[in-house]
C-alpha cells in the first residue's frame, strides 16, 4: 500500500539510496520545467535522507509529514493571531485544516508538502518584520522562502508577496 504513493515512493527510494550508499544526486525530482532547462534542486532528497538517518523506513517520512503539516497549521494560527485576533486565527485554522486538498496531503510526503511549512514560516517572519521592524525577521524570512523554493518551485508565486511585504 505504501508504494501506491507514486512520487512519494520514488522520493523515499532516492533518499534511502543516499542513506545506504552515500550516493548524492545532483538533480532533484522531475518537473514540467525540466523541458525548458529549469531543474528542481536535490536539497529535497537530502532533507528526506536526513530524516531517514535515525530510522530508515518509508513510514518515517509519513510521520515527519504529520509533524510538518501540524507545524504549518500552527504557523497559520500564529499569522492570523498576529494580524487579527484569536477568533480569526481559529477560523483560519479550521478553514485550512478541513480543506480536502490539505487532508489529502497528510497521506504521504511530497515536495510541495515539505516546502509548504517553510513558505508559511517565511510569511510569518515577514509579518513579524512588519509589526516589529527588526531586520533579523526580514533576513530570516528571505532565507526561509529561499529554502522553500529550493525544496520545490511551487513557492515561486510568493516572491512578489515577500518583496511587497519587505517594502513596508
């Protein structure tokens, strides 16, 4: 049943190969942008391999995914609470958490699922920068967004939001 994951099973096999044989790929997973010469970074595979070092099993990645998705929900709560109030934060967590696509992504590890918490962390840090004016938040936000983009390029649309947010 775990091999029905498609990309998630492929990603486990690559990360498993890194852990077992210390063989590091130079390219990340295939995407439609490969046809025009834009390749995904292998950082995603390296991060998965890091998670597999303590216990190398495909279900390890499922457990890590649960923690990452929970961290995303916490970040959404924190962002809404900082910008609005507790009621809005709770409502946004419920709306996000019970979205069918979000529920479906809790099933297995995949690039967008792993990059998502880092993208929301970047958004949270830019909100902290906006509210506190400390440039440490801005720098950390940029690093988190860059790391999220290195894991998967689906966070690319957040770059204009980051740039507009950093102007304030």
